[in-house]
């Protein structure tokens, strides 16, 4: 697999009684301008790029702003055959950050952002257009910065039952730390920080 990449979209709906947020994680066949390896490209996800994800929803965690120290829940279902894209149902923990997340998603302030890696042979290029045909979904973040305008919250639901607080996962923590180190190193090089 390639490195973990991040793509954002708008949440579609919030259900307070069930404490769930329904989102379009990635829209199908919609081009978006994204940064890829230091340059801007057009990117599109092919229908079926996440085939099989519906068998492992509980392994996909949800965080705020791509920060694994700010876990807020987990996926409970994925629907990869929906026309609009990969639709996910996210259960949000009963914590202050979880409560805030439900409110902000309901107000349309937060968007869904896919944390994915391209599988071997899972991309093709036509000029500057990258078509992703096979991807692994590592997580979903709720963030105010969208990449795909059609990825959105569909519904927010809440439940009276207390949700468990999910621990951070060590492998994702390591990947996120590596990603942040690379990002900061790139910024340092770009702005000549520490160079005399």
C-alpha cells in the first residue's frame, strides 16, 4: 500500500437520539483538486474503490481533525454500493468532544474526511487526473476543511445509552506521527527554517 492520504467532504446528516452521523466518506466519479506529493492534481474515486469495507466497519475509527489523540467514535456500517459514494454510519462517543462534534456536524460546520491508502495497482493516471480504483480505508476524520464538495453529512442521531470511549490505536498513532514529521520537515524546507 501507499502512504496514508487524507480527503475531506461535507457530512450529510446527524441523528442525536442514536448518536450517529451518516456521511458520504468519498463520492464516486467526482473530480476534486487535491495536493498529492507536493503538487496539485485532479483526483477521482471509481465506484467500488472500497469494495469489501462493509465487512469490517468496526475496525475503522473516527477522530477529529485527523488527530488520533482526539478519538470520538467508530464506524458501525458502510454502504459501498450507494449511488452517491461510500456512505458510512459513524457512532460518536458520549464525551464532551463527542457532544461538540454532533452539534457542529448538525450545523454543517464539520465535514467527513477519508484517511486512505491506495492498494497496489489501485490507481491509474490520465495526464494530471488520478483515478483511484482500489483503496484501503484506515479511518474517518470530522474536520472543517473539505476536499470533495459532495462528501457530506447525511444524518446525525443520538442515543441515551453511554458509548464507550475508544483508546487510540498504536499503529495509527505511529503512522500519524510519521505523517506529521514529514509534513513539518517539508514546511521547514519550504520556508528555510533552521538553515543558515
